C-alpha cells in the first residue's frame, strides 16, 4: 500500500468531473487500498479519487470515528444518489483538500445511494447522520464540487486566498 499525495485547493483537477469506472480489476483494488490508507493517515473520514489526482468515480469512507470504534471501511465505485429526504441537516464540514477550514453546509439528512463494490456487485443503501453528509461531500468531489461552493462568495474567496498562501508557503518548504 502507498500513501498518496492529496491535492490542495485551488487545483484545476479538483474542479473536473471524474469518469465512470468500466469494470473492477486488481488495479482498482490496489487504488482502493491506497485511498483507505491515505484517508486513515490524514486523518479523515472520506476521500474521493480526484483528491489524489485519479479521475475515476471512486470514493472511500469510514465514519465510525469514535476512538474505540471498529473500523467500517467502505469503497464505492460509480456511486449515484437515487433518493434524498425532504428533511435537511446542517453539519460543520471540513475537507482534506482545504486543510483547517470548516463551515456549516446544509444537505439532505438521508440519502439512498447505489454503487458498484470491489467484487463488481451493485449495492444500494440508505445513509443518515455523518455517513449521509460524508457520502454527499465525496460524490460532490466526483462532480468537481467542493463544500466551499455552497458558501457565500466572500467567505469562499477568503478561504481560497488562505489556501493560495498555504500553497506558496508549502512550495517554499
Ligand atoms: O473529502 C474529504 O476531504 C474528507 C473529509 C470528509 C468530510 C468531513 C466532514 C464532513 C463531510 C465530509 C474529511 O475527512 S475532513 C477531516 C475530518 O472530518 C475528520 C478527521 C478526523 C476525525 C474526524 C473527522
Ligand atoms: Zn473534501
């Protein structure tokens, strides 16, 4: 398994729509392992392939985040939201591609998602709570959308400027 570098906003690759995966093979399984390792190492509760510059529609997540919780890693290929609840939920979101910036985002409280698993089987499940927030945040990454795109333009600009400064500092070393 290999730790992959996470792209930091602003980066044109984070604004692109990822491509559907045709079939599951060993390369995809290795990519899933790398993504889970990268997510746990960050640490984070989700990661979408475009965040590591892979433009495939694949995401990983594990929202069982209590310290003593049993890990519940999930790998979703070609995920699609097939139902959303009327009820909405507000959660203070973060993003591994926008480090140390958090903001409240309102989304459907429950969603039903269909996807292909690593055995190539179609799965369908209803998510609520943090799992629902996380799966929507990750599917947005596959569509080139970031949580800051839900914010007022001024707040979004402020965060983008902070990230540009961070990237300049990181490049200087
Ligand atoms: O997609 C990402 O950038 C990962 C992101 C997922 C996410 C967080 C919050 C709401 C929706 C989606 C993160 O994992 S940010 C880090 C984080 O939330 C966290 C890290 C360690 C423990 C608990 C949470
Ligand atoms: Zn994110």
